[in-house]
C-alpha cells in the first residue's frame, strides 16, 4: 500500500519516530507497573509457601518483564546516542524492531503473571487453562489481527 503523503524522507522519519514514541507512551507504563509489582512479590508474607513451579514461573515472568522494560526504553537510548547523525531512518527501523520484541516479552510477562497468580489461588490445571486463554487472547489482538490486516493491505 502506497503512502500518499506529500512529505520529504526526513519528514516521514520524523513522523514515524513521533508515532513510535506515542505507542511507547502507552506500553511503557504497563510494563513498569507489572515489573514493580513483580519486584515486591518475594517480600510478601506468603511467598515462602510458593511451590517450585510457582517460583520458576515467577522468575521467568520477572525476567520477561525486565526484558520488556529494557526493549521499550532502548529506542530512547538508541536515539539519544545517535542523535544528529543524520541516521533517522535506521533509528526508526531499529526502534520499531525493539518495540515489537518488547511487545513479545510483555505478552509473555503478562501471561506468566496470570499463570502465577492463578496457580497460587487454584493450582495447576486452572492455571494452565487460564494461561493459555490469556496468552491466546494477547496473541490474537496484539499480533494475529494486525498481521492479518497487514497481509490484506499488501
């Protein structure tokens, strides 16, 4: 699909960067809240009662959350360290890829958090069902539907 905007390449990359930053402003607070919550979990009174499975899910979820935070913040660092180098096209491309990877990590962290809480409350069979449901829901709305639309517009 051709973009019919009357803009220079520099204007296009500036617009793309601004759109990406707006998207990050939506995603970043969510991952930061999840990460902050996860950092407090081991200090909760009942964490010592967690099973090995729950501790493993917790660790994986914490790590996915840290990775998502890092990936969502990386475009800022990448831009700042390459600012005024006349390389906006590359910066926008890298930032876009980092953001997509951040969404994957956030999806895994959110699913892991739901599995952890569900397993703690209801035990494993319910946790797996709920985890698959949440994972499938996120997969459908964050990846499948947008990629289907993308193929329709190609």
